[in-house]
């Protein structure tokens, strides 16, 4: 397995390449991706006046939701390693209209002190499994919380519980250029937190108490628009950058191939229903 620095560099490179696709599809991601974070939002129940950190906030949709729940006396701060995504989040949710909302560029694994800490609560949707050194990152998260603070995060379970992800990559792959390395074993990637025992060990080693890992099965709904839906999920995944770099006929072939593989998730006339299997991970800091 490559060393931590190499894995971290791979993570940064991946998100540098993936950011334009995530920015382009940010509105659809907020809407269709909502069920991926709903269990964590519900468990966290942000209270008026609280200060909340959103780790791996992407283009800021969940941070805005947290800020709305925290109300005028509270604050939500989104942190993400991707500068372009943080800039997009600031454009989408300008400070004049969202005074309780702030976005910061930082790698949660290497930042010394999380700006604005200590927080009452930390939220994270689909980001913790991407860390090269998850104990280091989760230790920083724990240190960013006040005593008696709480963490609620969602991460993907295994690939079998999320078959649309393979379909998007497999369909596109023959029509696009080279893809990034496939993660192996515990290497960071969408399924690196598939083993709940590993997740518990990481959070416990990071100093958290009361760690729980619970399965949730959710559905991502999308309208009955074959090619735009195929393009959205290609661009969210590892084939996204190669897809965007390809000529128009290859992109059309990739979308058509993915749309064919997505047929099994389609209810004609009603739309797509993609099953997603996630863990809700919760933990607390010592009182
Ligand atoms: C799968 S995306 C999820 C984005 C957003 N939370 C959502 O659900 O739409 C993962 C995000 O985590 C960010 N990320 C990955 N590793 C990170 C790290 N070590 N520190 C901060 N952000 C990180 C990526 O830049 C990316 O925006």
C-alpha cells in the first residue's frame, strides 16, 4: 500500500480533477443527494445558537442547511480541501444573504487548528472515508469540538449496497481516457469505511466516546432524464475528469452506455431510484 503522503497527494489530485464536475452539478447534488446526509442531520438536531462544523462540505449545500437550523445566533462553517469547491460554496451562499455561514479551505488531516474551533457539533456527509490517515483527521475533528460535543457523519457501506456507482464507472470507462487508480484494501476511497469494526476502531483511536455505527438504506431519486442523470453520476465519480476531457462523440457514447446500465434503477415515466447503503456514524467527546 502506498504511504500516507502518497495517498494524501492522490486524494488532493482526485478532487482537483473532480471539482469542476461537482461544481457543475452542485444543485442536483444538493437535491438528489439529500437522503445521503438526512440521518446525520436528524441525529445531530442542530439547535438554535449552536456552532457547527461541516467536514468535506463540497459546494456547501449541507453547510447552508446546518446554518439555517442554527438560526441567526448560530453559525455553520464548511471546511473542504478543494479551493474551487469552497469558492463555489461562497458564490452559491454569499455572506450578505447568509451571515451565519462561512467556508474555509483546509485538509482536515493536516490543518493544525480548525478555524473557529471549538464547535458544538460536527457534521460530515460522504467525506471521512477519503482520508489517507483517518485517525489523524478524526483526531483533529475531535479536538475541534467542545467538551460534550457531538459528531454525526455518513459514509458509504460496501459497493454491493451502492451498485449505481459501479454502473456509472463501468459504463463510461470504455469511452473515456485512463481512470485514476482503483483503491485497494483500506486505501481511501468510497468504500474504505465499509467495515463497521474499522470505523469504530478509527473513532475510538481518535479519542471519541460513545461511538455508534448504524446501517441505513436510502434511495436517491432523479427525474426520468436518461442522459443528464447519467452525466451527473459519471461526473461525480472517478470517470468524471476523463469524461470531461474527451471529445463529444465519446462523451455521448459514455452517457448512452451508463444510461443502459441504469435501466434497472428506472421506473419509466416516474424516474430513477438509486439504492444507497450508508452507515450513520455518531460519537461524542468526553463531558
Ligand atoms: C464525496 S464529496 C462529498 C461532498 C459533500 N459533503 C456532499 O455530500 O455533497 C467529498 C468531499 O470531501 C472533500 N475532502 C476529501 N478529503 C478531505 C480532507 N482530508 N479534508 C477536507 N476535505 C476533504 C472533497 O474535496 C470533497 O468535496
